[in-house]
């Protein structure tokens, strides 16, 4: 087993993750703002306690917008070999998954609105046990990866 | 439909009654709560009673009419290599399922069906899972059921060389009444029964006034502690009996038989169920030894089967209770591919402290809360016994460590782990959909990793995992299970793996 798969995701992935991370934080921030408001206004807690919820969410937001995307990108690697797809991911919990091509039932590419804006797309391949994905590849590379997986899967079937 | 010769058949006439009852039940369950509410709030005047009776009469007539119409509209049959089902009174539908997509033909016999001596037949499909809904025929006579089964399965049945006396299914094992009761008593479903009781008591509350309860409580026991001491075991006992009853209902007369490449499971007290599991679709077998069963050397068997229909949870029970020593013998006859019990590779010693740590942390929190809260609020230390939880959970962690293990036997992966019940899972390499290694920073420091693999089950996947095996072992395992290594080499690899970690 190799130490690491060879390919990386598109560097623009970090930008997309930052934006989607920020968007995900918005409702949480609103909730925290409300909690702080309640604490300060009605519970009449001291200012230090009152701003704790907002502060907590801000720390979380900084992590998920500034720190995590970089770490995540650095870890994410994949490789499509003739017999298997090799994936590595995770910030703290690193996982390495190998999916034999012979088990892959179908492959598709997917593109969300944010991804379309940055010309990225996600390759999703399905086995009988559920989907696996390689996210945030530049659209042409994703299309190539999808076709390659499909071709290799066909070859495996013929063997 | 009548102009040409129609090869499709009608259901048994009992279907009319069954359909009618089904629609009555649906209507009643929709109108029961508002109905009862109206009855009780308006009082029982003769007028309301007459109205209710009239409504009920209309309902019955309509349901009977609907039952007849839907019986007349439903036809089924095996035509040109596929199963067809035509249905629908107003909106006609015709479903065609190619025979090779049929996973199994199962029968269920509810109380009503038993009264008429008919079967509900379910044609379960495999593959797509969600996209291809199964077909259900509410009532077929015994002969028609057998004919349909032959028609569907006969076409797929591969003649096996050794199968000379293909006279019918061979019974492999039958659950005795004593074992059934033991299975219920040790099922460990007391928790589920307790939550049912909780729901039940809420309903109960609605019907009896609070004053009634207060009187009951006051007259029974002036001392709340004594009441609790009486009530808790009583409730627990009741829940336990409920759990036994549930098991008896579901597993009464459990019979496992095999006919060539098919396993048949018959079970049920009021509702007789008969399920088919094609051997070729079994992805993994799990031998589960519950906490209450392990001391008595008892185990239960479950199968993970691909694309298997709706109540996968129940239908996946291959045998509910048998002595652990007889598991291999049964598997050899039922599903020989899964009959392996190699010595397992234990986890490295350094994994022990992670196991103990993980199970002790929640105990520490519980114990802290249990002792501190009474101390602060009531200024008494009666929470101190909660501290006993800590060594108990540590012991549990040690048990989990001791029981975890893995082995490669030929091209079969065996993993064992414990979460309350000790579960040994067997899956052949060609059934593994993916293999993974997980590693947290703490595991990295100790050069440990968790190994996991997935097999297809139902419409999704089901995991086989071992936590905290040596990192190098995990890598070797992933490598040895790769599709690239031919099966023979896999066996040699397995031999190489046998050295202690």
C-alpha cells in the first residue's frame, strides 16, 4: 500500500469551502446573537457572560473559514488506479478508503451553484453499500475522472 | 381485458374481505381520535349514537364495494420471463418485474389470512432497491402460492450436481418452545419494552383522573421510597414479560430450512411469515452473543443480505437462539461459505488503555453528576454509589478490548467486537464494497488505527469494524483484501498475518 494517493484536489476548493463554511455559520451566528441578546437584555447577565455565545460561534467560524479549509485541502488526496480508487481525507480523523473498481455500479459528476461559479465539480461513485465522492475537482478533470472510472469499471467487468 | 385470452390470474376471493378490512382499518385509524373526542365532549345522546352507527354502516358498505372492485381489478401472473401485476380501480397500473430481478417470494399470513387459509405473497426485488418497489398480493390460496413460487423461482433455480433429492426444502433447525422462551427472556429488549410502557402510561394518564392516582398512591404507601422500591421491580418485571411476549409473537415456530441455493425462514405466532433468502445474496453473517446470553453459551445468527426488502431488521434474523457450539455446524449446512471460526488476532496491548479510557470517560461524567448534584442541592452524599460506575465501565472497556479481534481465513474476513453484545462477523472478500483505515491523532501517536469495511445490506451498506488494531496490521489487512491479490495468494497472506501483532 502506498503511503499516500498521488492526486490533489483543485486549489480553488479552499475558496469554495471558505464560502460555504461562512454560509453555514450564518444561522449559527444568528442563534448565538439571539442568545446573547436574551442573556444581556432579559437575564441581565454580566457583559462577559452575555457575549460568550457570540464569541464561541466566532471562534468556530474562524476555525471553519480560515483554518479548516487549508488543512482539509492539504490532507485530501485521491488516486484512480486500474483496480481501485484510493481516497484520503480528514482534518483530525484521517481516513483512507479503497474502493475496488469491480464493485462500482455507476459514476456521476455533480455541480452545485457555488461550484459552478468556480468551475469545480464533484465525482460521485456508487457501490452497493452507498456513495463515495471526490469533491472539488476542476470540471474538465472531474469529467475525465468520471469517464476513466466508468471505463475501468467496464474493463473489470469483462475480466 | 376480457376480449383476448388473458394469461393473468385473479387473487383468491378472500382478497375482497382483506382489502375491505384494510380500508376500514385505515379509515378508522384516521377518524378514531377525533371521533372519540367528539363522543366524549358531546355526551352520548341517542342522536349521536345513531349517527355513529349510520356512519359505521355506510363505511362497511363502501369498504365492501371497494374490496370487490379492487379484487376484480387485480390480476397477476408470470408472462414471458417477467412477473406482472395489474392493479387499480380508477387509476390502472401494470407493474412488470423481470424474473432475474426478483430477489425472493415471501409469504406473510396475518390473522385474517389464516382465517381464510390464504397467504399474502410479497415479490421482493433486488438491485436498484428504492427505484423498484416490491409487489404485494394480499391473498392467494396455498396452491396458487406454490404455483407462483415455482413459476418465479423455478426459472432461476440452477440445477446443482449434488442436488439429487430435490424433493423439497430440508429442515436445518427448528426453535423449540423452551428455546423460544429463553430467547425472549434473554433478548435484552427490556429497554424497548420500557419505552413502550412509558408511552402506554401516558395514554393511561389521559383516561384516569389525577385524583385517582393520588388516592392510589396515598393509600398504597405513605412513604415514597417504599413505593419506588415496590414499583420499580414491578415495572421492570412487566417490561421483561412484554419483551418475552414480543419474541414469542415474532419467533414462534422459527424454522430454518434450505433447498438448494435458497434458505427459507418460517416464523410467527399470530402472523405466520415465510421468507426466502437466496444464498448467493448473503453478504455477511453475524454471530451475536448478547450480554445475557453469553454466560449461558448462547448466540443468535443474523445475515446481511443485499437489496433485501422493507423489514430488513427482522427478516435478517437467520436463527434467534442456539448454543454457541452448534453455530458452526448449522452454518456449514445452511451457508457453508460463512462457516469459519479461525483463532483471532488480538489487538496490541497498547490499545487497552484507549478502550478503558473511552468507556470510563462517560462513567466519570455520570459519577461526577450523580455525586455532586445531590451533594450541592440536598447536602447529602447519597450519590456516592454512582462512583461504583467507574470501575464497572472500566471493566466493560477491558472486555471490549479482550473480545475485539480479526482474522483472515482463506478469502474470508472475520472481525469481532463488542458493544454490549459480542458480535463476530464473517464476510467473503468478494463481498467487501470498500476498505478503510481511520486514524485519530491519539491513535497515530500509539501507531494504532481502526479498520473498517462495508458490505451491501438492504438498500445501503453495513459496516464491519475493529477499533485500534496495529497500524501496520491495518495496512496489511487492506492490502490482503484487495481485489488484485488472487484468492490463493490471499490464503498465503492470511497465513502470514497469523503472527501476533
